[in-house]
């Protein structure tokens, strides 16, 4: 009888041992050191935040290096390597999440947001630390060969006046945002304005970014000899220039600009803000985007190119005026009165033609106009009062058209309208009316001028001016005036 087979008894398997990971303690040590440096004001919280926004991937790299070292050590000891674990996965997710947020926040254009919601540097000082004020004074003799001054100030107001000697004098008023006086003193030293010579020019640099991203606002009061040319480059802050016998050029954003009493040309390139230009002997050229613009008493020409959101005022400009925007194209030879233009209305008086105006959706009222007129408007009423009649062509889609001419003027008329009526104070003009359109033709006096009016959906009125203003004496324009050709008779209205 065979004996039963006995199964050998297996010895118990010892439990698997893991080395404890030191990645977690390392991260705690790093975070503890960072917060300690912040609490002791050895590093500003702003700088710590910037460091984290730029270098947070290093935490993941260090984490990976630690796990790799632990894996190799476990293999040498014959122990199973320890995985990342749920806590490690959670920590990695937290680092990546907040790291990406910090990176995007650091790259955001906070200056634009601050400008759009109206927060100034005083508010920044209140929100992100204290604000400290510093004053300084600079002087520089002007060499005989120096003809111009260039001012660079990205953050702060610039005011330029006339000096009584051959020196450049600068009064500096600075506001610095910092967590304590020690940091403010350091930022102040790093952002001290400098005066340097560059060929035939002197350069005044406010150095507002000398302390990096720390908020610094530097206002400059500058006095220079009257005959020096002036070039100003700024990003935010008001600019004021008074009393120049040379050219003035200003590039600025987010600030109001004032230029007065300049015997030379003025050129402005602006983005937002407003501009006021007065008492200019030379030409004026303004481009960019502005909220409000006023140009008065210019003996030269005026050229305006850009977008003007709220209002434009022009007055007493002796030579050619050119205005171009996305909605309005206006040009004429001179204005002895004033012009007001906003998003809905255009009113002007005492304009010398030839006048060319193309616009959309405006109520137009022009008084005491002399010379040729060519006017086109999409939507809105048109009133034109002529003091000295030239060739006139008016095209309108929606809105009544009223033209007033001197009672002794000689002219020929060709006028048509759809869905409207025609009225005239001159018996020589013959009016024919149908169910949906009306036409007027005729010759008054010698018929030296030609009037063509096309209106698609409203009425036309040809009136005698109540008082005939004295004609404006012709003045040679800056550029040869282009005489508009006589309009073609019986021009049919179109839908374009």
C-alpha cells in the first residue's frame, strides 16, 4: 500500500519593503524657504510671483530627478521601486495648474487693462504696496551745434517751456511703488533721468523702466531755448508744449496733448486721449486715434488722418485742410470761421472751396461757403448756404437737401429726387413732378455756375440766401487748389 504524497510547506513571504520618498519633504522645504524670504522682505512677493511664473517647470524637473534617483537606489538595494502615488499625482496637478495660471497672468497686458478701466499709478501704489515720492533737478548747457531735444518718458507727464538762458533745465517729480523705503530708494536710483548728447541732438531719458516691472511714474518740467526743435516720445501721461520757434513732433499714447505758440511745423502721432493745438505759424499734421481734437489759429495747412471718436473742432486755418477717417473724407482750401464735427453732426461756416466732402450718416450744415462744392452723404439732412457760388454737386440717399444761393447769382440747375418734392425760390427753374419722382431744370442769369442735386428718397429745396455775405478774398493755398470740373448734367441717382 503506497503512502500518501505529502506537500512541502512553503515558508511565509516577507512583506515588500519600500524606501520612503524624500520628494515630498524636499517640496515642503523649498516652499518653506520661499515663504520665509517673503515674510522677511528679503524678496518681494511680486518678484517671487514672477519667478514662479517663469520657472515653475523646474519643480517638475526636480521632482522627476528625485524619483529617478530613488528608482536607481531601490534597484541597487534589491527593493521594488516606489511609484508616484496619489499624493504625488495631486501635487503635480497643483503645480501645473497654478504654474499655467501664473504664466498667463505674467504675460497679460496689465497696462492696457489699467488704462481702459481708469486705474492710475496712485491706485497701483495703494493696491500693490506703498507709494514714495522723490524730486530731482538736472541742468545741461546747450552746445552751439545742438539744434534739437529728444525726450523719452513712458510713464509720466512732460511739460516744456522756454528758458531765459542757453541751458536745459529739468525738474523731476517721481512716484515709486514699493513695499518699503529701502526698495523705493533702490528703484529711485535705478530710474534717475539722464541727459546725453547724440550728434546734433540732446536726449533726455526718464528711464522709467530702469527698475524692471516696478511701478515708477516720472513727471518732467523742462525749460529749453526757444529756437530748439523738440521731439517727445511717451506712452502714458499728459504732454504740454508752449513757446517754440522750431519744429515740434510728439508721439504719445493714453494722454492729453497741448501745443501752443509754435513758429514751426507741428506733427502729432497719438493713440487715445485728446489734443489741443493753437497759434501755429507752420503746418499741422495729426494722425492716430483720438477722443477729442481742437485746432485753432493756424497760418499754415492742417492734415488729419485717423479715427476721431468724439469731436473735432477746427477754426481759422489759413491754408489747405485735409481730414480723412474711415467715415469722413473732407478737404477744402481755407476756413475763416469754425468747424464742429462729431459722430452725428457736421457744422461749419466761412469755408473757402473747392470743398470736397464724402461722409455717412451725418446732419450737415455749411454756411458762408465760397467756391466749388462736391458733397456726398448717405443718411442725414444737408444744408448748404453759399456766399459766392461755384459749381455745386450734392448726392444724398436719405435726408432733405437745402441749397441757398445769392439771389443775384447766375447758374444752371439739374436736380432729381425719388419719393420727394422739389421747391425753388427762382421762377426760372422749371419743376416737373410725377408719382414717385421729381425733376428741376433751368437757367438763372448768365448760368455761369452749374448745380446738380441728386436725392433718392427725400425733398430738395433751392432757396435765395437771406443775406449775401461778402465773398472771401482768394488766398493762394499751400498746394495748388484743384478746381472741380463742372458736374455732368442730369446724373441719375444710383443705389450704391
